[in-house]
C-alpha cells in the first residue's frame, strides 16, 4: 500500500498547470521620439550631481533616507516579500510535532468486557510527527507563487518610482529656491529704481514739471515692484518648506545665496520608446501587475478541480511513559484525501470570469502606462528644447542690458543723460536678471522632468540602439 501512495503522490506532484502562460501584449508601435535631437549623454546613477551643488547633493541624500513616502514604499516591498515567502512555503509539507498524556477512569456500571483485564484507570502517552499538504496537481500553488513574485517585483519598481520622484522633487524645489534668491536680489534692485523714479516724479510734480497722471503711473510701477519682490520671497519660502518636508526636517532653513551655483545640465539621450518598457519603474510595475492578474486566472481555474491532500503521521503510543519509544509502540499512517466542488451554483465560474476581467483591466492599465510614459518623454523633450532656446535669448538680453547700463553710467558721468534714463537702464538690467533666473529654473525643471520621464538611471537596462 505504501509504494502505491508514494507513486500516486509523484504523479500528482508532476501534474499540469492550468491557466494561460504570460505573454506580453502587443503595444502601439513607436519607433522614435519625433522631438528627440541627435546625441546626448546617458543618465548617471546620481544624476543630480551633474548640477554641481554639494548642498543639493546632501539634501537629496537626506531625502532618500528620511522621506516618509519612501519608507512606506520600502515597507510595501517587505510586505510583498513576506507574502511570497508564505506562498512558496504553501507548496511544501508542514510538519507538526504532537504529544500528550491522557488519564481516564472507566465506570464499573457501564458495559465493558475488558474492564476486568485492563482495570478502571487507564493512562496513555502519545508522541510523534504529523504532516498534511496540498498536492499541486493543477498548478494552483504554482500560479499563486507566480502572482506573489510578480507583486513583489511590482512593489520594488514602485519603490524605485518613489525614489526617482523624491529625488526629482528635491532638485526641482532646490532649483526654484535658488532662482527665487536671484529673483529676490534683482527684484530689490527693480524696486529701488522704481522708488527713486517715483521720488523724482513727485519732486517734479511739486514744481509743476509733472502731472498727477505721471505721479499715479510711477506709484503703480512702484507697487508692482513691491508685489514682484513679495512673490519671489513667497516662492522661496514655499520651496524651502517643501524641501524640509521631503527631507524629514520641518524646521529646515537654507541660507540665501547671491549666486545660483547650479550648472545647466548637458543634454540627455532619450533612447527609443521601447526602452521605457524596461526602464520606467511605473511601466515595469504595471506589467508585473498584469503578470499577477494573468496568474490569478490559473489559480481560480485550478480551484474548480479536485483537490488532493497528502496526510501522514509517525509516532508512538504507550500505556507507560517510560516505554513510549519502544519498538513495539510505534504507530504510522499515510493517506490521500480528495475534495471536489461538485455543486457550487456558478460561484467557481464567476470567479474565473472575474479573474479574466481583472486581467483585461491590468492589460489596459499596462498599455496606458506605456502611452503616458511616451507622452511625458515627448513633453519633456519639447520643454528641454524650448527652454534651452529661451535661456540663450535671456542670456543675450542680459548681456545687452548690462551693456546699456554701462553706457548709461558713462553718459551720466559726462552729463549727457538724465537721472530718469539712468534709472530706466538700471531697472531694465535688473529685470533681465529676473528673466535669466526664471528661464534657468525652467531649464533645470525641464531636465529633471526628462530624467524622471525616462525612468532615471538603470544599470541593468541596456538602451536600444538607434
């Protein structure tokens, strides 16, 4: 009998696996990014260091350790790993140790033909090992393990996406803060020029050389300069507070700088749209969710077939505790239990239909993630291109404004220009500095968006050749 049970177990363990095997669905074709230019460098693993600011490097490193969202993502990975470990263990025998001593007293008034031989008082000692585990004939446990492994991989990709998002958020906020520093300094210069202009016009109005309309216009311009300065300070404060939240430092303060200090990054090579299937964490996570949903179809299908459970026990049973492990007291058992859902009134079929519907949703979500990734890359490429052009124009404007201010100072020394003309040149120079700071911030933000859209640096992914 024992060899037959062992043979039956081997047959059942080597059974089939129900449900569809995963095949990556066909996605809309995209051979190139139309907005991509030629050349460009690969993304570095610590891409923010290419901006050349040690204070920014320290803030990003702090955020990648202390950020609450990232710690939540790490906890989800650990939870998914635990679920996978539990699922893997379900396919292996669980062995339990059992033992005990039982003492009983029989009634003399009851019918018991052995009472005269064995006596009324009886003590039985037992000890041994028992096991019971499901034989995965239909692949239900294998599909469950496949689903759990995909969920773990998806959780890891979700953590990578959080890491990338946190790093990008810190860089963007820091760039906004440094731009606000430059804008505040330039806005103070604009306000000073407007204030002097308003004072000159007021004096001219007292002697009848200027009318009420000119005084009102000067006050409007002066008030606008005050509002611009307040906006720059408010923007800086908001960026500083955001960095404090991202790095887990609610009371963080960052010293003001007169110089931006952030280098404009070199162009990034976008690669091909198909690279996003392996490099974008959210796209990879969406595919793993599809893998998990696909495996669940096999799991629920297998649940509708007969379930075989192998049970076994070895041990010893004796009337005397000191004789518990004698050879004559040994006991054993081995068997296979069968359970088959004969009538469930459509519940099993409904579960299969639900799993198939879930797989369809996951497939659509995967395609949506890929399309969204392509759109974000194209948007970022356009932003990089256009902000680079704006940065070049702003630099020319600033250079021209510097030259105009230099000429105005020289003419003022020679008495060839009025104080109002000199103030206008001074103001235009400061306004050009505001524009440069704003464009630099936009250029850095566009670069960060492109890095994030491409999925950051990923050494385990080789981009496709153009």
